[in-house]
C-alpha cells in the first residue's frame, strides 16, 4: 500500500547507493521546473526510514531552494525489493523515446527560452532547424532514424551550413525526380556529386 503525505524535508535522506548521477544540466532543468511549477511529483520514500528511493535529484534541489516540507509517497519495501524499485523507476523513464514530430511541434509552440528552461538548451536549434515548414520532420528514413539523423555529423554540417537553402532545394528537386525519401534524395545527390568529380 502506498501512502501519500506531506513530511518535513529534514526527515528525508538521499540513497547513498543511488546509481544515477545528476550532472549540472540535469540539476538545472529540475531546479527550473521546481521554480516554475513547484513540486508536482511526490518523492518515493521507504516507509519508516525516510530513505528516498525515487527523486534523489529533486530532494537535493528542494533542499537547496529552502523547502521545509515535501510530498512523498511512502512504500513499504525493504532489501532487494527496494533496490529493484529504485532501479525500475529510473530505468523505465530512461527507456522511453521521443516522438520527434510531436516534440518538434511542442518545442516550437513554447519557444526557445521556455524550452531551454526545461533542459533542451543545446538541442533546440538542431530540433527546430530540422522541422519542415509544415511542422513535420519529413521522410528521412526508417522509424527511429528521425531522432538519430540530427545527431549524425553529416546532417549536422548540412543544417548548420550557411547554404542550407541550396541543400534543401537540391533535396526537393531529387524528390520530384523520383527519390522516394529525403534520405534517398541526399544519397542520390552525394552519389551524383561523387561521380562528377
């Protein structure tokens, strides 16, 4: 049985065996969210001990911000079950994937400043640049390729290039002459360029 309650923050302590590292970028995003929205997620805590099983980063940021009380969900787990729960909470979130089209639309909707405040600093330029005029990512290959395409060094050069319009026009021309996708169009352009040298 899970029990939700408000407790003094001093009654809680971080898990010394927590396997998740929290770099400054992660802490800054958590801090920004807490500042704007408050604590909207309860910390998962072992009943009777105050040991935080899920939410160690949030606990640290709440302490640094001067919080005196926090919402927790107390769970009655011990030993191996507690360890499994802590790992499951972190791993399940890590295994989720972004829907690139939906993410791009949401980032465009909230704008650069707000997106940076929730941890998309450094990523937002790449994500927004790769969106088509209609807000979609276009066809750049097989499922899963959309997220990886922006990380590809060749695509990075293309989207950061000051002549990106020229590249985009060439891709559109290749598509109108029979290339079945943007990826295939780029491959065709590269092949023609290579053959012409």
